[in-house]
C-alpha cells in the first residue's frame, strides 16, 4: 500500500549478492532507469549509511580504483 523505494531492498541486494551479480545488476539498473545506482543511492540515503553503500558500489565497479583512492 506504500509508494516509493524500500531502502532495505537496496541494502539487502548490496550485502548478499556476489561481485558478478552486482556488476550485472548495476548495468541492468542503468539500462532500465537511465541513471547510475550511485545517483539514486544519494537520493534515498544519507550520512554513514550512504557512505557505506557508496563504498560497496565503488569497490564493485572498480576495486583497484577504490582501494587506490582509500590509500591516497
């Protein structure tokens, strides 16, 4: 009976799927919505939860780049 996004679904998917599944999910999400997952995460979450989820997405999309940025 509610409209909008179920934030717990974002968290569940990001935390239980494999790297390969998440890469495919991100690609399909962008194909279907025309937006990057990071953009919609920023609209749905804030604070430390947003930072954690952004870190997961960045590490899935570009593991070496993510860790290079962390070390830098």
